[in-house]
């Protein structure tokens, strides 16, 4: 499976007095821009079946932010739902999924530098 690299930057409105304030600000930025994460989540869920979709009723949410001691890199833990395929049938119930997305900080910029899986094409 090949990968596609996507880098996304968001401005953080600081300064932040504590690491907890910074973590909360990062979570708010992700929540505000959650649509930007749909391509990643869709590719993680798709597994070659384009009938599998993310839940629009219960959209992605941030479960937590974990920063390293210097506060320059971290992981965002995300929760999302999708329907699923079983054999040849698409099931219209939704499964819960969790994933961790790495990020780093460059000054007042929150940077996601992600490798997205490209869906396998059976025609090639």
C-alpha cells in the first residue's frame, strides 16, 4: 500500500500559562477543524470499500491530548464512528474507532504531518 503525505498547519492563540492550557487549546483547534481530519479517518476506515462512511450524526471528537515534557511534540487521541461492511453487505450500524494522530509545534503553529494510506486499487 502506498502513502500520501499531507501537512496541515493551524495557528494557536497563545501565550499559554500552563501545559494544560496548551493541551486545551490544541483540542479546541482540532474540534474546530474536524472536517480537515475526515480524509485521514475515511482512509483508515475505508479498507478498500468505499461504501463504508463516517458517521455524520456522531462526528469525530478529541479524547485527549498528550504532550511531551518540552511541549513541542504530542499525540491527539481521536474518537469517531463509521458503518461497516460484512462480507458483501453494508451494515448501517456504527462502530466506534479510536486513533492517535501525531503533531508538533513550531512557534505558535500546530502542525500535523501525516502519512495517509492510499486505498488499494484492484485494477492495477
